[in-house]
């Protein structure tokens, strides 16, 4: 009996020690977690001191502003406390920025990679001219880029109004279709594209040598431009032609563009009133 009681007391003492060790371990873990959460991850030891910004140059005024915005946002973070939404919020005023990515290296380095939208076309004319990215995003005033980029035909009052498009917004309707077609043009060719316009069959693109190309809609625009580039590169190709690229694998070349569809004839009612058909 006495041996059994002694064994029971030993088991109880062992159980108590285990509970004490476990309790102490939990306290230590909580203390370390609290130290990390409320001090270490925001301490100067992990402060971002070596920041590299990839994708933008500070040689332009816009680049300097973007660079400054990134450094301001990253100054609020550490390598152990990264908040991408803070960077996105700081960069929201720059429609030039398409995406941003943060990578950190312990203890004090970080790299911010920016993906920029490229210039694609011009929307509107004169003082209202806007610079449009290849994806149809309005980047801001054209600011002297008018002669270097193709012009979107915004003459249709039902679908186009440059005064209603704000910086950072994306064009809509036929304007967006034209922007996507022009934006897909290879950079080495874009300088020779004068602009786009609408026809009953879709988007027409005019080249400065007289070549007219029918793209239809913006689907497969890259393939259509590759087909166009192959034709233009052919020394026997007449650049004064009309090319239908709506089926890019089988571009159709003709001497001149087809005549536009005739306007609908007005319908005359029996009472003599004229109505549009």
C-alpha cells in the first residue's frame, strides 16, 4: 500500500512539473509573439534601408513623382511588416502604374517592381487631347505627344466625348476598341500609323503611306498586326492597298477600299410626314 501511494505521489509531482513546463512554455511563446508583434517587426533593426525601385526612371518629372511616392509608402513599412495596400494607395494617383510588387530581404532590404502602362494613342484634339495607354487607360493630357502617336477618331458624338473622360479612367465602347487595336501595334510600326476610324465593318487603321487596314474588332489584334507586319515587309507589296485583316491567317488585299454603305433612305408615311428608317 505504501509503495502504491508513493508511486501515485510521484506521478502527481511529474504531472505537476509537466503542467508547469507547459504553462511556462505558453507564457514564453506569448511573450515572444507579443515582442514580435508590438516591437521587433516594427523596430529599427528591420527598417528598410536599402530600397531598389525597378521599372521606373527618375529622369522624368513623372518618374520622380512615382519614385517619391514609392519611397514614402515603403518608409512606413519594415521587412517584417509589409503592407501592399499602402503602396497601392500611394500609387493610385498615377494611372501610368499598372501593377506593383514588393519583395523584401531580411533584415533591411526591399525591391519594388513596377509595371508601367505604355503610350498607345491620342484621344481628342487640341487642348482637349488626351494620352491613352495601350490598354485604353487615359494617362492624362497629351502634352506634346500628338505627333508621335496615332489618333483615335472620336468624331461620333454618341460614343465619344473627350470632355467626359477623366485621367485614370478607361475608354469605353468603340473608343476602347480603337485604343486596343492601336495599342497592339508593334512599337516600331506605331510611329507610322496616323490613326484609326470606324466603318460599318469595324475599325480601320490608316498608315502614313496610304495603306488602309481593316481590323474589325479588337480581338486577336496582335495576330492581325503580325499579319500586317509580314505584308509591309514584303518589298513587292503595294502600300497603297487596302487590307482586310479580320481573318489574320488569310489577309485579303485589294487595290482600294470598298465603297461605304449607302445611307438609309427616309421613309415617307401616307400622311406626308417623313421619318428616318
